[in-house]
C-alpha cells in the first residue's frame, strides 16, 4: 500500500510500536518527538483508550 494513502498519525503510531519509543521513531522519521507525541495522544483521545504503556525506557503496546 502506498504510504500516501496512510494518515501520518498511523505511520507515527506504527513506528513507535515497532521501535518502542517516540524518540527512536522521531529519529527514524525525521519528525520532532513532540509532533509524534501529539498525534498518538490525539488517536488515544479519539478512541478513548490508551494504546501504549508509558515506561521509563520507552513504550509498548497495550492490549487495546
């Protein structure tokens, strides 16, 4: 599937899920960490569910 058809917020979500941290996703995508954080928070707010467990050394997906 073309990346142009996938919303950026989902691309950011996927990178954080694969790499385990917003900072790593930020480096990989060349996007600020705060922009990625805002997009993930926006998705979570829209769904009313936390999608990641925030840990001191990164993030991992919840069962949601």
